[in-house]
C-alpha cells in the first residue's frame, strides 16, 4: 500500500463539568463526547524519509506544532525498523480553535492510518496512553462514538450510541483560547454540583435522551464573556425547532439538535449571520 485516505470526524460535548483544579494545574473534568459527521479528510502517502505536512488551510501549522505531525513522530519512534517516512495532506473542514477537537482528530486519524498504511498491528490501549502527551482529546478521537470521559479527558468509558441525531454547528469567526476560558472560569465561577450520575444512567440504559437532565457545559459563562457572539448564535437557535442547544468544549462553536434532517438543513440554509461557519450534519457511532 502506497497511500491511504481517511476521515477525521469532529466531536461535540453533550455535557462538560469542571469538578475542580488538580494539583498538576489541570482541571478535573467529567464529559460526554460525541462524534459527528463533519470531518477533515486526510491523505497519507509513503515517502523516502521524514514527515511532511501539507494542508488546504493557510492558518494550519505544518511543522512540529501540528498535532498530526507529533502523532506521526510517535509512530515512527515506536517503529524504528521502518525506513520510510510519510507525506500527510489535511483537507481542513473543521474550523480551527472551535471546540470540536479538529487538531486532535487529525492526530488520531494519522496514527490509525499509519498503522494501516504500513500494515502493522496496533495496540490501541497503548496508543491511547502514548497520545495523551499531545492532547487530552486525542485518545478519545482514536475511536470516537458516544463516550464518558474523566480526569483531563483521558479516562474513557464507551457508552451506547445515542443514535442518529441531526444537528447544525455554527462557529463565529472569533477565535477563543482554551486556557483563557479556563482561567476566566476559575475567576468568575465557583465549582457547582453537577448530577452526572443521572446523565450517565440516561445514556447507559439506552433510553430516550432527557435533555432536561444535566446536559450542560460549565464553561458556558466564561466562553460567552470572552465571545459575546455565542449568545447571539444561541438566540437565533432559540427561534428554531431545536431540541437542545449548547456550546461545544470551550467554544466558540454552538450546536443545536433537531428531530429531522430536513429541519437541520433548513436552519443551516437560512442562517442569517453571513460570517459564521455553518454546517448541518448528524451524530455518528465509533469508527
């Protein structure tokens, strides 16, 4: 095999709870993560040596600061017998710095793909551990689906797939720094109780999702304070037939869930804010 094409799906957070600050300076989290159909497309091609990244997006770094590059480095360090390198092309469809794990999913797809490209057997338990170092979302993105995550996001428990839910994701042009959101969260908001057991019970028992439970995002207030456009987007969604609306991760992406593809596509097609990234899609199972 000389080359390989893969999808790198985005994720949204159906719930995000900040339990507190850890001794290592990171935040202790509880999350429900869900893969969606919006995806980057990645092409891997064997080359004589080294790692090269090319991309469709001018703002995406192509050097060692790129998480996909770092994943490829880990792969070749783990497999020193390989005498070839790889050229990675990333067709960027997921907005950058949007709270949808765009960099993390690219890294995970590259790692999965390199094992396929070089026809090697992967130990995914070990890979998840190795990939924690480059991003807390990367281990989740190796398989995706509906997942409960704890710790920094690296402790993962698969949940029953929530089924096909149709959605619209909207990302304003405003970029948000995740560390800045957490810093502001610590300053303006005390840690609140969050009934995650009810949320997990709702999902684990494969029931109809009860959106009145604690499907919430603790970072909402901090993210909206940094990016007031989030509120404007949520206000527009309120006037649609959405079942549920929330920001994803630290933002600024906002998503709404609908009971039909037609409703989601109608909202996306008629979106009034012209500078936003808007996409209709659906939830997807693990891949």
